[in-house]
C-alpha cells in the first residue's frame, strides 16, 4: 500500500466525468487499498479515485459518529438518489465542508438531508447505503467528484470568488498541482 498524491483543483482529472470500472481486478483492489491509506493519512472522510489521478468511478469513505460507531467502505460505479435540499442559505456552522482537493479551506454548502446510494463492492457484491445527515453529505460530496464536480463549484457566488482568490494566491487552478499527506505541509 502507498499514500498517493492528491490532485488539487485545476487538474483536468478533477474536472471531467470518471469512467465506469469494467472489471474488478487486482489493480483495482490495490488502488482501493492505496485510496484508504491516502484518505486516512490526509485525514479525510472520503476520497474519490479522480482525486488521486485515476479517472474511474470509485470512492472510499470513513466516518465515526458521535458514539464512535465506524462507517467505512468502498463503492464502485455508484448511482445516487437524494431528497430535495431545503431551500435557503446554508448554516455556516452546520453545513460547512472541506475537500482534500481544495485543502485547508471550508465553505458552507446546502446539501440534501437524505441519500440513497447503490453500486458494487470490491467483491462485485451489491452495495445499498441509505443515510441521512453528515453521512448523506459525504456520499454526495464524493459522488460529485465522479462527475467532475468539486464542492467549490456549488458554493455561493461570494464564497466562489473567495475560493478563486485563494486558488490564485496558492498557485492552484492549473494542471499538475498535488499534495501528498505526510510529505507536504498542508492543512487539509
């Protein structure tokens, strides 16, 4: 297993739809193991294959709720259904999220409260995840990555302008930018 470099906003792999996984091979299993190691080292609650430079429809997730119950897995070729998001402005305290591909920053974003995700696991078995709250947010965020969408593409106009200023200041927004957890000194 290896910790992989995480692509930063502007890298083309992050801004294009990912391709379906045709067959679960040892190479795919190794990629997923590396994604878990990278996600844990970052640390993050999810990571999609495009974030590590691989344009495939795969993401991993890991989250422990307030009671410490673990929720961890991988989904290949997912499909997502969500409840309609509540209208209005997002709550800065309750609805802010960050992204390993826009490290060190958080912006408020309204997401659907409930999500249903289906796909397959590493053994080719069916996956069905029905969640709400923070777990639903995680699934929506990672699923967006598979469609070439970063969460900063969905934030308010004012926050988007702020994000663009941050990106320019840090030299992001162009191909080839990445950081490696445990190697590069970034707050993700």
